[in-house]
C-alpha cells in the first residue's frame, strides 16, 4: 500500500472498508458548524443540509475517510470543548496578537473557518493538507474563495516529505500548530517525520510555541502502533529534539473505553 494511500484501487478499498460510516442523514453534532455556514458563509438555514450532502459526495470521491461519510469533519464539538483550543483562540483574538496558527491535516479548513468566525484575523491563519482537493472543496463548503472574504493561507503538501517545497513556505512562520486526528494516521516512524517537519515551521524566537491536538478512534487490533501513550509520546519528542537541536516538554491525557481510545496531547518548547 502506498503511504498515504492514493491509488484508485486503494481509494476503492477504503470506500468499501468505510461504507458503514456513510450516514443517510446529517447527525446533530454538525449543529456546531451551522452558525459558521449560516453567518460566515451566508447559506440560508434551509439550504445547509443539501449543500452538505453535495460537498460530502465530492469529498468522498477524493478520499473516503470515515469522518467524511459520517460528516464527522463538521463535528467541531471536540475542538470547541478543548480547554487548550479555547486558550489559543483567546490568544489569537487579542488585538495585540501577532501570532500565527497552522492546522496540519486540516482537510476542508473547518477549524480555520471556526477561528475566523470567532474573530481571529484570517491573515494569521494557515492550513495544510496532503490532498489539494480537500482544500479546494473547503472554499466551496464555506463559500469564501474571494480573498476579500478570507486571507487564510492553504497549502497542499506532504508532511512526511522533508523536501516538500510548498511546505517550506511555512518555515519559521508559525506559533501554534493544531493536529487533530493526524498523527494517528501513521506508525511511529512516520509520526517522527511529521513531528520534525512541524518543528521546522515553528518560529524560532517564540518560547510560547505549542503543538496540540488529539488522536483516537476505535480500539481495533494494533491501535497501539498509531495512538502512542504518554511515555511513547515523550520519547518521540525527545528524539525530535535530538534530531533538530531543540527541546520539548510533552503532555498527554489518555482515556479508553472497551472499544475506543482517545489521546489529547500538547507539546511545548522546554525553556
Ligand atoms: C482524519 S483527517 C482529520 C482532519 C481534521 N484534522 C479533523 O480533525 O477533522 C486526516 C487529514 O490528514 C490529511 N493527511 C493524510 N496524510 C497526510 C500527509 N502525509 N500530509 C499532510 N496531510 C495528510 C488527510 O488528507 C486528511 O485530511
């Protein structure tokens, strides 16, 4: 299998594997995104559902992630309830703020639009994703392709390649990185590559840089390879530090049920 999967055969196999996630109706969790679609995007409330079905159809054909079939990509609840996300939003909203925010693996840029809707100046917001089709569809989803409406920057790039010239545009520019449901896509070796790439994005002179987000999902066989525990996460960032001449302090909280696992993490510069 190519990593990440991109061939037509791999896309067809993923569509089959994730078929059960393809919901016939829009779940209530999406309600958190409705104010953005109605107030920021200007979609009439009665037209939102039809708009979302159209966008999901297109997104599923780009890559059929379970979170697309289930409309999970518009479930902003875990993000909005995250105390660190709330702190970061306040930090970015401050009139004196000059800090920048990058969402890695942002798919449609829904978190970026949440921040714009919350009053954060769009020119300080960045999103990146492997699949340019998702970034492009984000403009259709939120109806903000016009640079007069949003000056957020979206860059298509592969976080596992350290020679991706597009991503080099972010080098040294970013203060806050959000990575939700991103690291858990990869086994440890690739998580290490992505983490080292993130370090290159961070502004060297800012002691308050932070990388945060969450991993998790169903407790399928071998989940430990993807959702690292607190110890493994600290060791990974020790290795990142050694490789990049930097030093990191990690936090991780894990919660686990019989058939699910959730890991919320933050990584701070050790000063
Ligand atoms: C499970 S989705 C999570 C999306 C979003 N962060 C959220 O919380 O809803 C993972 C995203 O990571 C992107 N992705 C996968 N591999 C990547 C890579 N190597 N570099 C950058 N993005 C990648 C996918 O295209 C997808 O949009």
